[in-house]
C-alpha cells in the first residue's frame, strides 16, 4: 500500500484519512532512518508541522497521546535496581577511552540504578561507592550529560520496542546503552563500536 510505504509519509485523503493517520502517528508504520518499527515522536511532530492546519490540530492530539503512552510504558522501570552481574565492562570502558585508574574503580563498583518520573521528566540516578550521577531528561529531547567517567556528552533517550535507548555523543564518538526489562530483571546492553557489555540488575526490595 503506497499510503503506508516506508519511503513516503502517509497521505490524508478520502476514507483512508483517519485510519492511516492513526496508524502512522501511534502504531507500527516504519519511518526511514528509524531502527524501530514505531515512529519516533520527533518524526511524528515533524510530519504534523507539514500538514494543513485543518489536519494538524487533530494530529497534534494524536502525537500528545503517543507521548503520554510512552511515559506510561517507561513507568515499568520506576524503582531501585541493584546490579547483580557485569560482563565485558572493562573492555567497554577501554573502547570509551577511559583511563586505567578510573577503569579499576569502575570495575569494582556495583551501582544501584534509581528510576523516577515527575511531570514527564525522567530521573535516572546511578549510586555507588565510586560515584553518584543523575540524569534528568524528557524522551526524544537532547540534553547535556556528565557521565561517571567525566565525559561531557550530548545525549538523547528514546523509547523503542520496550527499550530505553540512551545515545551519548562526544568528540566525534557515539555509544549506546539499551535498557530493557526481561523476566523481572533490568538488562543494560552497552555498545561502543564492536564492543558490547551486558549488565544485569534486579529490583532492590
């Protein structure tokens, strides 16, 4: 169906208008350049801004509803999580460019992750004997982040296919941290180039 093509935005006309609009703005139509099958909020918003005013008002409501739905889904992460295992984290830190002394401290640390949400702002705090850091952000909005190893990054967090995708960019480099819930555990997959580290957390009672 050309109205649902990955290479063309949906066309609003005739009897297809309502269904195609709802599908693309809230459900499972692929967007070029997006690794998920679900359009990002920024893609939806850009498309809404290109519409005639008569369509844009209704579509803006759909985008707002999609944003609320994303926050509701992220609420599953709320709570205190303690790390129970860490694989290949030293190699991941090397790939980031972290020095030996900081890596030693990072390898010994077993951080707790604390997630909370207030007025659509997500707080993610990492606490350990090595260092405590906190990032506060809204989904799909770039923010400045200072990491535990003191990198100053431009960061964007999105929510795709049940995963919090945390993308950090600095000095021409990019790393991605994907957090998801599996069997009651929080799994964090950290990727830098071809180096992957997996860290597992369980809820702290």
